[in-house]
C-alpha cells in the first residue's frame, strides 16, 4: 500500500518499477519520495566513477536529468511520467501537484544572483557556502576566501536558506548549473546559463514552502493523565 524513497532513484524506469510494487493488486496505493541536492551530487559521482564508457555515462546522466525533471515539475506527474515513455495522457487529478498545485514564481533575478555567485567565487564551492555569501553571512570560511568583499555578498538577503536551497537545486535540475565532483561537489556554470546571466532568458521555479514545525507530543503517564 505504500512505497517510500528516502533518496533519489537512478532513473525514471527504476522509479516507475519500484513505485509500481505498491499497487500490483489494483487497489489504491501511495508513493512518496524525498530528495535533496546531496542526493544529486551522490548520483552524479557514481556515474562519473562508473566503469562504463563515455556513451554509458552520457545515457545515465540523461536518465538522471529526466528524473530530476519529474521531481521538479509543476505539472501533473503522471503526464510527465508517461510522456517519458512516449505516451500522451491528461492530468490524473491524484498526484501531489494535481491535488495541491505548487506556486511558481519569476526566479529570474534570484537565478542571476545565484549564477553570479557561482562564477565570482571561482566555480569551486557548493551550495552551502554560496548561500552564506548571497545572504551576507560572515564566517571564517567566507572571510578566508575574501568572499565578503565580492559584489554578490549579501545581495540575496531577501530570501531565506530554504528558498536558496530550492533555487540552487532547481538551477541544476534545469541545466543552468552542474555538479563538479573533482571539486568535492562544487557547482559550476553550464553553457545554458549565459542567456540567463545576460538577462535574455526568464526563469520560472517552483516556490519552496517552509514546513511548519510540528507541535510537541503530549506525554501520557501511567495513570493516563496528560502532562
């Protein structure tokens, strides 16, 4: 009745097969997945370090990119999933994006700031460090590299850390940035980022909604009284 992915599968084929195990009897079932940029870094590393030839790595990367597209889509996931297999369909009305359509926003300016931060820090740092720079967060590492003197330092203070994590994750998913494993997961620019940096291309992203903190559970003692 329930399949949970606690990290990112390697491909849509794998995801489709694994989630299908929950509903083989034809009864209602649920599939749930959580992932983050660290999962993407790990998957990219496994591809780059595989013993397969260049053609194999290229196909594996394309499959991972397709899965990221499914994860980050603002439309019906079933439509996106079946389109990958060459089938046309209509919105299912049952996936999370159909039941609760995600907000999208014009992230063009945020994307330009993020890409500029990647470039001006030498394309040698991961998202955590880049977010500190953008939000103007001083620290030993930021000061050591002199990144508190960059023009991008503090220009992203209007967004919180969760929002910036979403921006960087979606920049990778959209193909504007890539993970460099030889530099320990640093983010680098792709050719596709040029028109964004030049202000020639608009970027729309899913809005990351911060989760509300769960209320603490009340404890029940042996007598059954709430404490």
